[in-house]
């Protein structure tokens, strides 16, 4: 297995955890990222990484020289260069650059899913003008969501247009960005499914989980989701069909809205490991990171390798965000270290308020027990749950 080198565009926490999974299988990794001390580079000192931007064709070319397979940990990469380099060098790229190109523009992604009969939130491309947004309001009703088509994460490219009077502010907030509008989804829960696609096109789904956002950032993930079996399976099927519609191999995170009538709509897809899949490290037979490595290097993907470790396994993942006071978030980590069956993952980043610094996985036999442990970790009780 050590004959293949995987080059990763992006060196953040997702890259770091891909490296970790790859190293365990003796698979070499090389990282392309500007920061010399990027999280993914820190834990692989063996190789000479590339210091550069994953948007710079020359830097991508340099990475290609050092690997057999290229992958991404972020979708905002230069896909034109990827396509060219794939042709020129024969380096395999997973997921397929065509897939990354479709997904990184959230409007093109929606159009593609709709064409493939995958249920998605209703969307329309709009120009940056008051009259265009008034027309959307007349059509979709208020509130509606105005989104940047590209470069969006943690809700930073989104603006809730409450009524006609907030249109001006919305345009100001998202000025000079390519826009599209989405009909408001009055969801009761947000759910997500990790899906992995092998090089020969087989699709495997992880369990349906529930994601809870605070200030547009994922706060906790409950695995499995607290929904009935029908919804659990329906979400897996929707995610399966969504990923099946794209070419290439690798792991994908599928975010969905559960509506009051039980209907599910895809919110968006990430063509890479995803925050909602961090629970898999401790709660599933194979982590999302190892599944990705297996998929892109053509390693075996046996039956049930994406299942929860046991039918009784429950988990909660808590994101560790930078606290207001520097390193204040380490308090959470200390309490997690005191807790039975809680695991702490830190990403090696410098602290900043709201920054994703790490995550904590709590695993137990029931979700109630996981919640009791979470109460201790988050300081709502001083009674340690055993
Ligand atoms: P991520 O960090 O997940 O990539 P993002 O910046 O791409 O986030 P979205 O996933 O599009 O943003 O939206 C962020 C959150 O905003 C969603 O998880 C959901 O809570 C809310 N949201 C997004 N679209 C809608 C919608 N059409 N109707 C209602 N709420 C929405
Ligand atoms: Mg997104
Ligand atoms: Mg999202």
C-alpha cells in the first residue's frame, strides 16, 4: 500500500485527518497549502510539502510531480488547472475535477441535482439589483435566502432577505459576489449523510445524522439522527442518489433539510470529508477519512464498512470553536478528557474567536448518555457522567 503517494490540495483540519488515516495505511501524503505550518503539514514531517495556493496552476503542477493521486480537502480550487494537469500528466484526480467544478458553484450544483431528479431547495440565479431581488420576493415570498454562488462557508455567503426593505442591505452585504436566491426551507431539523463512492462507481452511505447549527456554524452532530426509520432511510437514499449523479471517487457530505411534512430536500453537497462526518472516527467501522483514502486509492470497501460500530452505538460530536479569550476553548477539552468515552481532536491552529479549533467525539450506548456527558463537557453540570 505504500507505493502510492496522495497529494492533497488544502492543508486544514480535513487534510490533517486525511493524512492521519493515510499514514496508518502506509500511504504517503504531500500537502499543497500556503502556510508552512498548516495543520495537515504539522503531522507529516516526512515529505517536502508544497508551499503555495491551491488556486495557483504552478503550485498545483508542482504538487502533481510529487504524487500519483491528487485529492482535495476544500472545493474552492482551480478546477481548470486540475483538468489540464490531469490530461498532461496522467495523475489521477479524485473527486473528478468536473464534479468539483459543478459543486463549488452552489447554483450549478443545484441545477445539476434538479436535472438528475434529486429533491433540492428551489433556486434561481439573480443579478445584483434591487429590481431582480424584488422579483424573487414576488415569486418565492419572504423571507428568502440570498446566497453567494461561490466561496461560501459557515454561512458567510448567505443573507436572509426578510422583506422588501432588507434587499438593499442584502446587496450591500454580498456586493460583487455572484448570487443566487433560494426559497426559504421551513425545516424542523437539519440532517446529513456521508456518502463514499468507489473508483468503480459503487456508492456506500453512512447513517443519517442530525446537525445543529449556532450562528450558521455547526455546533453539534447527533448520530444517528433522532428521526424515525423511514426518514433515516429516506435521507440515506436521497444522499445516495445525489452522489451517484456525480462522476469520480471519494467521500461526499450531503446536507439536507427535513420539512414538517417529512419531505427531505438537499441543501448542499461537499465533495470532501465534512464536519458532520467527524463522529465516524469513533463511532463507525471506518472513519470518513479512511473511507476517502480507500476510495481514491482503490482499496477494498467491504460490506458494512460505513456502519456504526455496533447497532447500539450513539455519538455526539461537539465542535471546539475559539473562545472570546485566547485558548479559552481548552477548558472544554479538559472537561472532555475527564469524561469516559470522549475523544479530543485538536487541529494545531492558533486561537481566534469562532475559529474551528478542534472537535470532541462522545460515544455511548444511548443518546441520553451522550447528552449527559455533553452537559458536563459544556459546563451545564459539574457531575461527571460515567
Ligand atoms: P457550510 O459551512 O455548511 O458550507 P454554507 O456557507 O455553504 O455553509 P449553507 O449550508 O448554504 O451555507 O447555509 C448555512 C445554514 O443556513 C444552513 O445550514 C441552514 O441552517 C441555513 N439555510 C441555508 N439555506 C437555507 C434555506 N433555503 N432556507 C432556510 N435556511 C437555510
Ligand atoms: Mg457550503
Ligand atoms: Mg452548509
